[in-house]
C-alpha cells in the first residue's frame, strides 16, 4: 500500500485480488526473515561477537543485510515477472525496497541484541578455554627436597627394638590413614537434588534428575534439561564442571571429557570411534539441539580415550 495515497487499507480489504497479493508478500517476508535467522545462527557457530567483534560485524552486515536484501529483491522480481508487471513502473524501487532494507537491518540488530542478552559476558562467568581447562583438570603438585638426615643410631641399637614397639607404630600408621580417609569423606559435599541457576532477571531452581548434560560451548557452561529443542532454551551456569561434580551423585552423573558431564538415565547407547573414544547416543525424547551443528554436538559428547575404561565400569552396574 506504500506510495498509493488514493487507496486506503480499508478499501484494499474490499478487493478480492488484494488477498493473493498479501499472501505472496507474506511468504516473501517469511523467507527473508528466515534467511536472516539462518545467517545469524551460522555465523554464531564460527565467529564469536566477544572474541572476533569487527570481523563478525562485517560478516553480519555483508550476509545478514546485503545478501538478504538482494534475496528480497530477487523474490519480488520473480513475483512481478510472474504477473507480467513492470518492476520499475510499480514504484517498488522508490518505496518498498528502501523500507525492506530498513526492516532487514532492524531484524539483524534484534538478533545481535538477543545474542548479547543470552550470552552476557563477565569475568567470573566466561574465561579463556585454556584457563578453564587448567582450572578443571589440573591439580597443583609441589615437591620440596628435604635436607639429608645423618644416621647416628648404631645398627645394633635398631635391632634391639621390641615387637610390642613395632605393633604400636603400626597401629599409629593405621590410625593416621583412617583419620585421613575420614577427613576426605567429611570434605566431600553431599549430592544435591536442586541446582539454583541465576539469570539477569531471576533465580531458577532446576531438578538435577531432569538434567540431560552439562556442557561447555563457546566458552560458556550450559545446562540442558529434558525436552529442550534449541541451544537458546538451555540454562547458563556461572560455575565450572569441577565444581558441579562436587554436588552431583557420581552414580547418576559422569564427566566424559573436559567439556561435558552426562546423566546415566539419558544415555541410549554408545559406540566405538576411530580415535579410541566412545560416541554417546541420547534418548531422542529427552533432548535435541536444532540450532547447534551436529558435528560440534557429537564431538562435545564424546567419551575421551583415557576415560573409556572407567566409563564402561560406570555403565556396567
């Protein structure tokens, strides 16, 4: 209706031929909108806004605005060609085309704002991948060489130690070991049933029995629960996988690699791979990530070779 002041919207609704035109234009707008969405999801997989800002902005403008605008123009040209109309005489280049480009640009800005809202950046939530792996997997170990001790006790004096004294020393060693194990048992935290996830707007309690996997993607720790369909439906957690394992029941959850913890109840099957690892197959009714590349998700859910034996023992219960 743009550029036609002589014809109001109400008058157009009284014309039957207006409805097929409206339907075709709606289909074109839907294709263009889906094009912007697909371009954005594809770029999200390869170029992060935080680590590659300028290149990502350039690619978003090139493919999300320029290429999609060309696609919109091409679809409209096909529409005019099919109905035998002249595109230049219709006023499309003067009215509809600039307006369409403006709407496509606004839609791109919407997806950019949505990305920053869903992936907030803070020093305690997002850290470089190498530092995160060190925090999760490396245990600091130091060894200090003591100065040599001079032996001044004669050998025959050592041989004079009675059996009762030996039994006393052995009892002391056993008590020390038992006390050490008792302290470790006290330090281990009790498994939780509920995990609190904090978001910018509210705090959400999640039942751990409903969690399918915990996994790291784009330097962010995600929690996937039963029935989710998209990565955007997952919860983001500010802790680390090592911290989570302190609260999880080890009979129900297993850390298969540096990036993933899985729930026993969600595993449908597993199979061997060429790199001595295992590929996990989850029950289809529990989880499906449509907006995450299949090869990336499969790699995330691989049991690393050094954990295959312990994983099979964990499964064989």
